[in-house]
C-alpha cells in the first residue's frame, strides 16, 4: 500500500512539474541549447524567430517563424509544436514523437533532401513520427499544395514513408525514399478527378519516381466505368509545367464517360482506344485548361444519342432536321484531336446493319458543330444515299440534306460537288 501511495505521489509530482515547467523556466534557459540541438538534428541552419511554452490545452513547446539554412526560399515553417508528453519527458534524449509542423514551405531540392536532412546522429534524438499540416512545395513562382500528411521513421530513425490522404478518405499518396529519388504510389477508390472534367474512377493506382526536376509515372492502372485504363506519363516543371503520356482503354462503358462531356448528345456502347496527350502551362493550376490530345477510338454495339443520321435518309426531299433521335451502330471508329477548346473527329466510320456513314465533325468554341457525312441505307438491292451537313450546337444538332439518290447497292453514294466541299472548309 505504501509503495502504491509513493507511486501516486510521484505521478502527481510529474504532472505538476510538466504543467508548471513552461512558466517556471526563463526562455534563455532552453533557447540556445534547443537551437543547437535542432541544427544538429536537421544537419543545417534551423533558426526560429520565437521559442516559447504554451498550453494547447496540454503543455507544448512551440517554435514559430522558422527559417531553414538562413534562406526562406529553401524552407520556412510557420510553427513547430513539440508536446511535453510523458513519452517525450522520459525518452527525449533518444526519441521524440507527436511533433507537428504547420504551414511549412520547402523548395524542391530541400524536399528531395529531406531523408538526409533528418538522418539521426548518435547524439541526437530520433524522430518516431512527424505530422505535416498545410504544407507546400515552392516550384519557381508556383506553389504546390497545401497538403496534410504524416512522416513515418523506421526503428533506426531514418525517414521511411510520407503518407498523404485527402479529407474524404478516397485518396492516399505514399512517398518513399529510394536512393537519390522518391518512389511514389497513388491509390484512389471511388475518386473523381479534381481537374479537367469530373471523370470518376472506381479505382486508380499510379506508380512512379520523382526528383527535383519532375516525376516519371511508370505505371497507370484504373477501373473506369466498367472497363480498364492503363498507361504512363511524365511531369516536368523546370521550364513551366509539362504533362505528357499515353493512355489505353479497354471495354469502357462509353455512355457515362461521354455524358461527363455532354449529357444530351453522347455515345453508348463499349469503347476501346489509345490516346497520346500533352498539357503545357506556366501555372500548374491552369495545366488542364489547354489540352493537346490525339486518339484513336472504337465503340461497339451502341447508339449515337440526340444525333439521328438515319431519318434524313428516309426523307423524299431535301430538308433540315432539328429533332433528336438516335443512330444505332455495330461499330463506330474515329480519330480524335483536341486542341484547347477545339475537338476534331476525323475519318469517322459508322456501320450498323444496313446503315453506314463516314465523314468528319468539328466541335468549336461554344460547342458549335461543323461537319458532313456521306450516309447510305440499303434495303435489298436498292440503297439510298445522301450527304448530311451538320451544324447547330452539341446540345441541339441541326442536320441538313440534299436530294436523296436511289441506286443499286453496288453503286457508290453521291459525292459532294467541288464547290460544296470548298464551302465546308
């Protein structure tokens, strides 16, 4: 009973000491020693504008307005918080945990050197973990972030992993030191792209490596609208921002994907294809504003919704068709070129039973349409052919035809006159 009472008294004493210590000690008692220790722990300059104790609500030691290597361009931190916990009191000479770094901004070179800068020495405590909040990386005149994350150290005190997660819990970004590089892994579930168009992945995984000059994404794998996405990409930022790469798709349900771009006029069916893309910008926040994409696409067993190329063929006279409708097809093949706000579908080939069409279509600013199709509908030995001009807007296409030409199935469909072709361009 006496030993238990002594232990209780000792515990109360420790609690009182931890609570009173912050206000009992003058700042000069610890500032110089702490400053020297932090310099050794970070293998360089570590200058705090202010060091003080406070309650948050438990007692903590706070370092504010920290500058790395006497140069804010290399690194600066708004606040470092070190809890005055039982663990840190009893193990502070050899190990510290629960430290929070808030509002940090690092240069790319310093971020890459972080594993070496936090390498433990024999006379310095090892870090068990490090929490990052609202931290950024300064790249040229641009800022990447802010992000929240947690740095984990191995049993020897070496940096082992940086794990960043989003608030929704759908995204996890893992960074691991790998010689002079960083190995990167991004995994996401039920995740909507935060840039460009809101395409939603059932799952997505990216693996690659990074250095101070950029990122090489060696492997892209994802589940998208019932199909599979694979590819690779590169990101560079030495001379502005550049993102380039290749994406391949297989058996994607094209209807939910195409409805992201246009909920009214869209395509259904199973799609497969390959796309090469390049995005350039001086500002990473505007990187996806000017896409450069070249793709080959094939869709099977589907419909063109709000785009009826069959009904105009059944008309006996020339006319204009503004209503919706749809075109069923067995296969649709096309080349796609995207340049900024301009999208060009060239070499379009549509085959659906007794119906076939080929042509080109451009979607310009304001989603204005401009194009033409040579279409044919067969019935027994007789086929009906016509030229269909496309205008209007993506939501409200306008199809205009000339006079119907009836011919034997083996005869070619009528061609546009030279003057008409020139007019189209």
